[in-house]
C-alpha cells in the first residue's frame, strides 16, 4: 500500500515554510480535523472574512487583542447603555442632554452654589417674593430661632392659631410706629400669667360688653393702684386705691346694708364691702344713730367702743358710689376767634372727667384739651366762628356731713335740718331740738274722752317681765275696731322674743293680705295637745277645697271627698292623689289608661332665648356640715338650643343638661341635644351642643376617657364596643359586624386589644374569634391578613423590618449577621476623578453622572465620569465622591471591572476598580497575564480620561 501520509517523524520541526507549499497544494481536506496552532503565528492575506465565519465569544471582561465577535460587541454596548432610555443611549444624545457643555460639572456646580438647599436653608440677605409668602408647616409648627435657640413659634391646635413665647417669663410685645415714635402698644407679661398692659388706653366697638376679672374677696390679687375687678362675694365693682380695695358700686344700688345681732360681748363686726372711709357709713343700734366717735373703721372691719347688748340689732348702711348732689348741670357756650385755644369757665369743674366738650356739635376726647381751675385749653387752635359748648357736673360724696351745705335745693338732709323739721304741739309730748329726743309727759293711765292721735309709740303696761301680762283691752258692748286710715299702709302686730319688740308676728296690708312671721304658726280650732282642725274655702258648701288633719299626722288637701294632696308630717312625706305616700314625694293617678300620663310639668313662660329653660336641683348636706340649705349636688335642666326669632315659635329645639357638684365646684357634666346626640363635658373646649351621637370632651392634659369594664376578673374575659353600619334592624338581628375588644390575659387587668370584623352574610355579630388585628401587651401588632398601608411606612431611627420568622442559611461555613432590613434609599451622585498625589487641573470634570441604590448596608452604584487637564497630574487614579463610606471589612474585598477611554494598557491587560476601605472612592488597577498592579496618571492616561462602571459594596 502506498504511503499517503507524512508523519511527524519524517518532517523536522519548523521545516515546512510557505514557499515549499505550492498554491492550492494543501487543501482543507489534507489538514487534520483538529490542529493546535496556538503557539504559531499565521499571516493571512488581506482578504474579507466570510460573513458566515464564527469565532469564540470572549468574556465581557476580556481586554486582550483577541477577535471580538458581534455578540461580544453587542454585550459591551449593552453594558455601556445599562438599559438607558432610547433618547439617552448614545454619547451624542448624552452630550446634547448636557447642552454640549464640556464643562457641565463646573457650570451646574456654580449654578447650584447660588441656591439654598431644601433642608434647613440659610439666607444671608433679605427674602423678596413677588406674591404672597406661604409658610406651610404641614401639621407641624413654625419656629423662630436665634443662633439655634428656639425663641418663639406659631402652632395650630385644631382651628386655633397659637403664638407662643418659648423663653421662660419672656413677654409678648405688639409694637408699631406712632408717627415718628416706635412704641410698644401691648405687652403680655408671661411672668404674671399673661397680664396685659396697653400703652395708652383702648376702645371697644360693637354692642357687647367688656368682661373684667371676677373673684371672691379671698381671691383678691396682689394689686397695683387703679386695678379694677368684680367682687363676687360683695356683688360689687371694686378698685384698688393704693392701700385697699374700695367698692365703687353694685349691680343695682349704691347702698349696701349689713345687719348683725349683739351678744353682749362682741364689738367687732365684718362688713360685706370695704367703705371708702367712716364718712361713707351710718351705724344704728336698735334704730339709734351712732356718732362717728363711737366706733372705728379699718378696711371692712367695724369696731364699736362698747359691745351691743344681747339681741340688740346693729344696722350699717354703706354708700359705695358718688351720686349727683341735686344741683343742675352747668352749660356754657363760646364762639371762637381765629386760633383761639383758651376759654374761661364760670366755675371750677374740679376734673376733666366732670366735663363734656363739643366743637360744632362734635364730642371732644379728654386727650384733646386740659382743664386747670376755670381755664379750658385746647391742644390745637380753633377756626374763627367755631361754636364751643361745655357741660359741667358736680358730685358730692354721701356720708361726709362736713361737706353738705344747707339749702332748699338739696335733695338730702343733714341731722340739724331733720331735727329742725320736727315740731310738737300740746302738752302730751315735749321735744328737745338740740338732742332730737321726744318725751311723753303723761305716764300713768291717762283717760281720753275723744280720739287720740299719737305720732310715736303707745306702751301698754310697765312690767318688764316677759311672762307678765300687759293687755290692751277694748271695753265696748259693740264691735271693737283697730283702724289704720292711711292709704297704702299696713297694720303690724309685734311681740317680744327676748327683751325688745323684735318680732313682727302678723302683718295685715292695705289689701287685706295677712302675713305671719317666718317660723310662726296659725293654730285653728284646737287646744293644747289636741288634734284636728279644718280650714275650708269655697263659694258654697261642697265646692272649693278643704285641708285638715284627718289622720293626726299632717295636712290633707281635698276637694269635697277627693284627695288632692296629703302631707305626712310624721314620716316627712308628701302624696299627690294619695293619703298614704310611700316615698318623700308620691304621685298617684286614679283609674287606668293605656296612654302615657304627664305626672310632673315644669314650665318656664318668662320668655325665650338661647339660655331659657327649666331645671330640677338636688341639694344635700355634708356629714361634717355644709352651707345653709345644703349644697347643690346635682341638677337636670331643660334648655332652649337656639334663640326664638320672636312671637310664637313655630319650630324650636330643646335639650337636657345634667350637672353635678365636684370638689365644691358645680358644673354641667352631660347634655342631650334636641336631635338625640349625647355629650359629656362638651362645653370644656368651647362647644355648646354635642357634635356627634356620642361626644366626650375632657380638659387638655387630663387623663380622662371612656371606661368599659367587664364583670369578671378571670383571664380570657373581654370588654368591648360593637359597631354596626346599618339601622332599622330588630334586636334579634343585631348584625354588629365590627367590634373593638379588650381581652384580659394576666393579672391587674393586663391584656390584648383586638379589632374584629365579621364578614359573614348572616345575622351574627363580631366576636373575639373574628379578630383581624391584635395589639399585644409587648406592643406587637399582629394581623390575620395582609398589611396594606395606604401611605408610607416610616420607621424610627435604628428600626426596620425583621425577617426573623424566615429560615436562616444552613450551608456549612455560613453565618447569619442580621435579619433586620433597616434602610432603603436610592438617588444620584456626581462622581469625580482625582489623583493620589497631584490632582488634574486646568480642565474640568466631564459628564459626571451616577446612580445608587442602598438596601440595608449594601450599596449598588453605576457611574460615568471624565476629566480633562492641562497640568501634569501624578499618583494613583481614583473615582471619588461615592455616596457612602466603604466599610473597613472583608465584605468589600472585591475587584469590579471598569471601562475606560484614553487609558493605556499592556498586552492582555484590562482595568478594574478596587474599593478603598474606610473611604468614599475606588482606585483604578490593571489585571494582565503577568499579574495586577495600580494604574497612575503619569504612565497610563492622556487627557481627557473617561471611566464608567458599576459595582456593589457594604457601607458602615
């Protein structure tokens, strides 16, 4: 067989050359199917490679001189685009988006440097705004700080606006420009509970009223001269005169009467108001006037020189205000000359406050003129012909007799005038005009043959013993009369309860009305220890009404034989419609009816209005004593909810208000409005009616609320609220599908809070088994379904989402460090290229773009950045200004690849980045067949240099 093959043993190595091979002498059929030519160099002619030719696609990180297939090129371009949008996936489009500005980084940096940041901006100059300037605190507050210290703020509570000073005892000032003067118009003194001081008075418009402070005598503050308040103890206006509080008037009268009863030892009495001085009071003992020298007055304490006797009556009349002295007001008119300012009055008005001045009919304020003596001077000269009218008034202080001048025009009388007005004729009485004493000249049984007219008292008997009988007898065979022939006057029967005629036992007025003294009795048809007696009223027998004591235990009121009311005095009970009351008040309706009966009606027909109504009050006594009559403990009030427009109301609303006494303070606690809404303490925060079906208000800062308590102390028992969003269902079909339950799980009432939702299409209600969300005792919230918030879930700093319920990695050698996802963030950054020794200068950063995503501590970055220079930079090449510091641990020992432009590499070398631990940059390195090493500006690059890449690292 012929030998058709040349074996390797025949041909020596490197023996076959190109010129030894004839053209087309060696065809592909002659070659072995597998030839390893990796150690040989093939020189091919300049010819086109057939389009169907294929080659091995190298790895994307391969930066050698191997053939690049279309797949390799497509992958490299796709990595460079990194899913960029269509309009920004070429270098030309990126340059156009940057305005073809080679210095875009410097341009945008300069522009941003002139802008204030959104977070905590600091302005060095004035803020100008072309329209309204809006400060939107978005549920927060507007703070005003000085060098970082909070000085004041504006806050919003509901619909209220609050202006707060946040410096202890720092005042709030309202200041402005008064002409050329900068003044403080209003000062609120925070060290004095907000005491307000106006710079120069004030005026209030409208038809309302000025509310001044109200308090008892014991609540008087530490005052300054001129302060005014309403004394609720005295029921009077009072002013501080520099040494004491002085009453200046009352709501209805300028006279105050205090009465006392002597006990033979007490000489000091406390008045209800503080008089201006001793001249403002008149003191009487049993009707006898006491001279000023007989007592002393210190504030509201009256001390008599001698203690009044037992049961002597002391009356003190106090004048609390000045009144007109009875003389006519003085009126003067003047006609002004040009520029005239001064006018002479006919008398000294003593004060500008006693004058009213008008110019041409226009009232002039007190600040526009002054009065000194009889000279009236205007601040500004008048116009010729102006008519000036002046009204002057004089006042006198009652109680100061030294200032009163006798005169027929006076409307009051002095002691001398009163004594001079008394005259006595005949010899029955004698009168001493110096002392004012009238003396009876007949003391022993005078016999009068005619009528006797007496201007004073008639005393019967001379026995001072209270038990002795001193009688006034009428000796006549006919009727005996006691007449009082003065129109409109009463006949008064007086008796003695001690040593004086101190009791008006019976008063018969001019209309025939009889009044028995308080505590007195009317005893009819009975003797001592007897029972019975009857008073009957009616036009004829069997009509009208009768009240008697049939059962000897009280009083019965009847119409004929029909019982109207029975008073059981033994058991202190009252019956209406029954003579056997079972309770303190027992109302009984005779007969039977299927209709609802109106048993009690409380009617107020005094007029309409927002505050008109009727009430029932409950009073009680404290075990240790209490105020006279007992303190009001509770009340039920029916009250109009809106004012009536006038006339007979065609439509109006009423409600019920319930009040109680708490710690000596009575206040409304609950209200039921006309539309059935119930409110508790709704008036605490300015409401007048309940706003919802059940409305509860409480004092700001107080720990109050609604308590729903179960009846058992056993674990597992619940207390809750059922919720139904439909109406008109029978009680048997409650269908309360929503509920809030509190389940006890431990001691002291500790437990869980559940939200329940029954979605069943039946008549059942929500129970604990339908709980969808539970708040446990440790604050854990668990749900039976997905958690789908409609807004962001915001974690506190250091908190996150725990995945501890999931299984941990179990492969050998793995170690779980954390299962808490505590951060997510994404954004952009502007990378730069810097040198390790001498930074590039004279050029700029070119097209710096960067995007990052941070999940937990792991950061993903993608960037593109270039730099140009005119100097000679040196040292390592770094991509700087990464968004987060690279953690100093082994997790960051990675070497991600990078793509460069104008970066020189050796054969088979490719660039990569090395994150620098503890820094915010990554250094550029080269990897090749001979190993790897750091790249530097001096040896590897020329201007401009571009670097792009993406990698991940862990931050601190």
